[in-house]
């Protein structure tokens, strides 16, 4: 028999389908041909592997896997708030910014009692102590903001008047404010005013 015939007989041999004469011919050839002998060993190992897989029970492997996994250190569970922070970075950044702003603003509101005046045409204003006076016959074009003081209006204000942690008085019949008058004396109102004021300054820079 040549090598091609022997190769075709190898599979039948492994399946126990050869006759006695064919078995003798195969064994005789394998004893003298190293190439066919090597091929036969590879086929035999493959056949044994397939046989083992047919009779394989996964339960033992599952038990081994379970033991290995139980010995592996389990990862620490992340806190729910940390997962939420990672999913919403923009909202988190905005919340942190607002918290810092509110904290610093509250601290500033508690400590600051200095008179502050903001507006246009400030040269038309008279300041006496904590009193901010618009004299009779004087006119201011624009908004006026007074913090930690009293706004006394005798003249004309062509804009809004905002009084923070203070008061205002319309002192004469000639007193006139064309815009809105806002009196802010609560912490939350003051914080909201500060935030909107800061945001408007940032937006129009």
C-alpha cells in the first residue's frame, strides 16, 4: 500500500471498521514509514480529544470556575451619588459652581455693611453718612443701586432704583422714579440679585 491508501485507511482504523488484512497492511506500513506514523499519531490524538469532549461534564468545570471567582477580590461598589456624578458631569459642575457662589455670597452678605452706590451721573448725588440723596432739581439718567444705606429722592431718577439692605424715601412732590423700585433685605433675594447681576456682567463683556 502507498501513503495515500494508508491515509484513507487511518480514519476507518480509528473507527474499528477495517478488516484483519487491512489492519495488518496498515500496521506494516506504519512501522516502515515515519511520515505516515506521525500523521497517524496526530489523528489518534485528535480522535481521543473528540472522544473526551463527548463525555465531558460541565458541572466540574463550573464548580472550579465558581471557586476561582469566589477567591478573586470583589470590586468595591461605587456609591450611587458617584455614579450619578459621572453620568452628569455638566450638571455637577454647574451645581458645584452655584454652591461656591452661594457660599461666598452668603459670607460676603453677612460681613459687608459698607455703603455702596452704583449707577450713572453719580456726580449729581449727595452722600451724607449712609444717606444717598438725589437733590431736588437734579436728574439721573440710568439705574441707581444703593447697598447698606438709605436712598432719599428729591429729584428725578430716569431708571430703576434698587436698595439692598437699606431703605428709600420719596422726600418731595418733585421726586420721581421712572423705573421699578426694588427693596432687597433678605439673604436669598440678595443672593439671587447678585447672581443675576454677575451673569449679566459676564454676558455683556
